[in-house]
């Protein structure tokens, strides 16, 4: 198994912190903030799923 440097992981860690902070700040508003936060969470979830699926397909093609 290939070991990854922590420096390659840090940008994703900070991105996760940023997204979480943004989501929490949107929820601090009443209904509009909660609805916006829900929509933002769904968009981030769908985008992440799409990215992961495309990376899996790319890796599957490389291993064939």
C-alpha cells in the first residue's frame, strides 16, 4: 500500500473545515439560513459523490 504524505491531505482537511464553518454560519439564520444550508449541503453532497464516482471509474480503467 502506498503511503501518502500529510501535506497532500491538509488541503482537503482545511476544505472540510471551511465547508463545515460555512454550513454552520448559514444555519445560524432562521428559516432562510436553514433552507440555504440544506440546499448547500445537498449540492456539496451530490458534487462529492460525482467526483468520487469519476475517480473510481478512472482508477478502474487504469487497473485494467
